[in-house]
C-alpha cells in the first residue's frame, strides 16, 4: 500500500477537550500507518494518493481510515459542503483554489460520496456499532460535540455500573483532568494505588474504607480510558497498566475480603477451599472468553448474540461483584457477600462455558460466527430492546440537533 499524503485545511474556531480541530486531526493521522502529513500541498508527488481534510470539522477516525483505503477520486459531502477530498497530488492545488472560490464545478470529474457510502462496520475495540460522523466545529456547538466525543468513547457492551452509573460524573471528572492537565497515565497510577490500599483494607477487615477506595478506583478506571480517547493521548504503557490492573486485582480483592472475615463475628470455615473456588471461577471465565475470541470468532463473545451482550451487564466481573460486596456490608453480613461472589463466579463461568459449546456447535454446522450487531442499524432498528441498550443515536441523527453547517 502506497503512502497517502494528508493536507489539513484551515482551523476550527473552538477547541474540544483542549484540542483544536487541527491538533485533533494531527493526533488522529499520526496514529495511522502509511500516511504522511504535509504542510505545503505543492510538495505532494503528482501521482501519489492525497487526502484533503478540513480542520473546522470533527472526523470519526474510521472515516479517515476508509478514505485512505479508497482507490478512486472522490469528494465526500455533508449536506452541500465538501468536507473531505481523496484524489492524487497533482489535483490538490486546483481543488484548493476551487474550494476558496466556491467553484464546485471543479469537482465534476470526481465521484460524490456521502458517509453512508463508506459502509463502516462494528467497532471491535469498543464492542459497539455506531454510525460514522463528520460534524462542523463551532463555539456554539462545542459542548454538544464534547458530549458526542465522550459518549463515543464508551464501550457499547459493558457492565451495568460503567454503562449507567458512571457516564455523567465521569464526563465532569474528565473535564477537570483536561483543565488541570492531568494525564491518563497519572489517573491510572492513582487507580493502582487505590486498588492496593482497598485490598489491604479488605485484608484487615476495614470494609467501609476499602469499599470507598474500591468504588473510587472503579470510577477512575472509567475516567482514564475516556480521558485518553477524547484527548487522543493513549499510550502503550497506559494500555498495559490499565488492562493489567483490570485483570489482576479483582480476585485479590475477593481473597482479601475473605481473609478479613477472620476479624469479624463471621469467620468462614474452610476458607482455603473458598479461595480456590474463587480462582477457579475467575480464571475459568477468562479462559472461556479467550477460547471464544481466539478459536471460534474474531470478536469477543459478549458481541455474539443478544443474550451474550445482556449477560455482560451482570457477569462475574469486578463491578457486579462489588455490588454484592457492598450490599452484604450494608446488611452487616460480609460473609454472605463473600459466598455470593464465590457462587456468582461459579454460575457465570458455567454459563460462559455453555455459550462456548453452543458457539462451537453453531460454527461446526453453519460456518463462521457473526455478531448480532452486524445485522442491525442503530437508527432503523431503534425499537428493539438490545439496540436501545447497546447502541446509541449519534448526535448528527438526533431530532433537533444543533449541529448544522454554517
């Protein structure tokens, strides 16, 4: 694949999450392979693929990738405005002059595209399917666009706490981080400290303080990822720290909680057995997920069928288990909370194992598996419960949206 030269035209009148339209495009393009940013369009080789983007618009990164992969001259329109041009280098100076003089006749040799013509699929990394967007940036719609970027950074299929409890407070916490120039990695490191202190508190039976630190840790675990995505400041170190912490600390919390019961009026007999069951259930669930993704399908198992997506809301991951632990502490029976976590791990892992067996059978009899999201349209199929729960209506599609081209 040849290198695509990218030229960014103009600037935005407002910043989103601390980044101007040009800065956002520069960071987006820098993360893409086989691209080269250019300051002077005259420097683009005449026969090289070239992409012209407007800095006064907010681009879905999937759109830019799709435009780079095209093999023809096209002009992408939003309404009656040309928002992106994909051509070869020798045509760029002429097209730039045509844009400045509003001479749209110069584009007559190019194929006209709209966003729907790009036919983008589901976002595997965020476990969702959202329509692509290109939106004009202005001071008037800055807040709406920041909400759009924030909402778009959320996974579609996740647990019920992350999905419904954290979004609004996380939005404002992310704003504070941008204002105070706190980086995603700093948030992750603070989360790591809270995870350690919460575990120590559980170990010694200080359940109240441990739960406070635990819930704050889970909240910041949401904030660091959203901060990284809306500011386009993800790093390999941050990714390793975040995902490594997510995998390692939950079973250690549960074990610490069990050990802490020895300081209460409800110590458990055969604690070692219960601890082994915790690890068997936790590791077994992770193995089921890995078998599905690396053996049966090119996507996570929670995106296969609707039942799997609903199961992700409550499956035995940290946040649903933390609800059980908190409820048991409020009832002054932390021992029951521990046993409920053990039991929920067992039930969840059995369910996941059953889903792996079903998927293997379907794949053997019917061929490759596909996600239920592949067959739906988030707008057209809005009346379906799963579509309402696991997809969202993008800002550009909402009735009465203030996002318009000036």
